[in-house]
């Protein structure tokens, strides 16, 4: 094979592999999802695309997977009335009792959410958590929840929301998901270096 042909084949294979990677990144990001099991705690992570995480946490609670829900994303609300926030109202209006709700007002990042939740669970001698988030967020969550939980002898299961607009095979077609996936890839690179 002459040099020119070799370079063409090498470039074509490289472009093909990169394209396959880009096309499959939605599946890779959402791959750590698990099936719910009985747990001590449901963790509805803050942020994301609106109400999907709360809906999923509520459904898990209603199906009896756990008796408590921890809401994160309350950073900066210390000392305030957590029950007046829309997230709390949503769950309370649908039958979740006040004493079933817990709040994380210390965490500002996924890394902090994992570590603060693990310490909370350890202090209460809880062993299993169902962690609810959006599909493309799961790969990064696995990166931080794994070490945080293993250090504290806790099990976690990543539970994915089921947004109707998420398509792991064509994530780039939806402007919001394309931005979400792009940000997740950047954050994954940062987390790989920082943690």
C-alpha cells in the first residue's frame, strides 16, 4: 500500500471512529442507570431540566422504594424555610409528608452532593440510596458517587428520569439536550482532572 493510500485509510478510519463516538456518546453517558431496589433514601438531585427529577423521586416514593427523599440544590438556602420552595411544595401537594423530606443546603456541585449525602447516610446508619438524575448526567455521577459511597460503606443506584425528549441516539437534534451533553463532556473532563 502506498503512503498516500495509507494516509487516506488512516484518516477515514479516524473520522469514522470519531463519528461513531459522537453518535454513541448519549448511550455512554446514560449507561450507568440501574433498576430501582429497596433503599433507605431517595436522592432527588438539584438542577437539571425542570421537574423530571422530582417526578421520578415521587414515583419511587409512592411505589415504596424508600421512606425518605433528600432534595439537593438548596445551596444558599441555609436557615430559610425549605418547605416553601417549589420542589418541596410539589412533593407535599402530592402526599409526601413533611417528615419524609430532607434537604441538602450545603452542596453546590455533584461532587459535594455525593460526599455530603454519604456522610449523612453514614451518620444515620443508612446503607442504600437511589440517586435520581437525567440520563446524560449519570456517567459523571458514577464517577463521584462511587468513591464517596465506597469510603462510607454505602450502596447507591443511579436512577434515570425518563424525559420524552431524550434520545440517546440523536441527542444533538434537541438544542437543550445538545447543550446538556456538551456541558457534561466538559464537566467529565474537569472531574477526571480535579477528583
